[in-house]
C-alpha cells in the first residue's frame, strides 16, 4: 500500500519568513495529494490540494509543487504569520480505494 | 449544515469496557471515513462507507472494532473490551463521491482514554 513520509517533523520560523515542508510517496499510481492543517483540539482541515496532472498550484500565501518522477511534493508558505502555527499533514490517495493516506506531520511554529 | 459532528468529544473508560462513538457527516455526503490518530502521528485509516455499505477495513481494525452506518446517514464506531492501546483520537470524515479524489471534511474527533 501507499506510504507517505514527511520532513521536517518540527519547523520554527520567524514571522514573515517562508516555510517549506517536503513529502515523498511510494505508490506511483497515486494521483491526488492534499495538504491538511490541524490546530490543537480540532480535526484536520484541507488547505490546498494538487492532482498529478499539475506541477504547481498556488493559493494566496500557500503553494504546492509536485514532482511525479521523483515522487516528491512540497508545501510552501510565504510571509508566515503566527496563526500559521499548527501541525501540517501531507497525504496521498490510494487510487484503488480513494482513501487518503497521511504523512506523520510537521509541527510549524511561527515566532512573532 | 455546520459540518461533520462527532460525539462525545471526550471519553474516559476503564480497560475491558465497551465504548461507542457517533459521527454525523455533512448531510449530502455519501462517503464516511473513520481514522485513528495518536499523539504526534498522522491520522491512520480504519474503515470507510459508501452510503450504508462498508467498502474497506484496515488491518488495524481488530475484531474488537465494529462500525456501522445504518441507512447511509450517521455512523457508529464501537470498541469492545477496550485496551490501553486503544487510547487515541478517533476522527470521522465525510466526502461526496462521484468525482475522483473527493475532498475529505473532518470532524473534531473523539478523544478516548482507556485507564
């Protein structure tokens, strides 16, 4: 089955700097890659996603890139703000069942 | 519609007791998923339903776990003879199938503590 790895596990940046989180996946048949943000005491919330027919997608301060050949994808947050502090999960879909497989998460802290 | 609702938010039980959690999905969503999340880890897939049919169960789901979704609306997850290793956050998510890779919407979870 699909396996998703994520790095770093923790990330601390100064407010206004950029943050980058990187993930790899194992199943070359996976074709959908969402990113979720989880705040304390809440369930994960989808913030952006990308499909395998697209190399890059941007939504305001958030962008995702996908390298299908290398089976890598990344989340980029620019001009970070304290409210960006949370745990971020990358994920990939096992196409045979459309279930989402999550990475272990990155705890992002934005220091004011 | 206010999103995916899960009850209770917290459950404390003694080892060996049975517990049941409830999930109410977004009303128009026909798919419902259960995930388990332990501290510092990502959510792990347990099982999912399309309407009332349970389409897949993870190997993580031992025979002490059972999930139902009668009438294709709300779902329950029951854990029998709880063990301390069952302590985790149990997350429910829903989505609308009919297009590839539908987006999951999560509830706030039920935090289970087994003493």
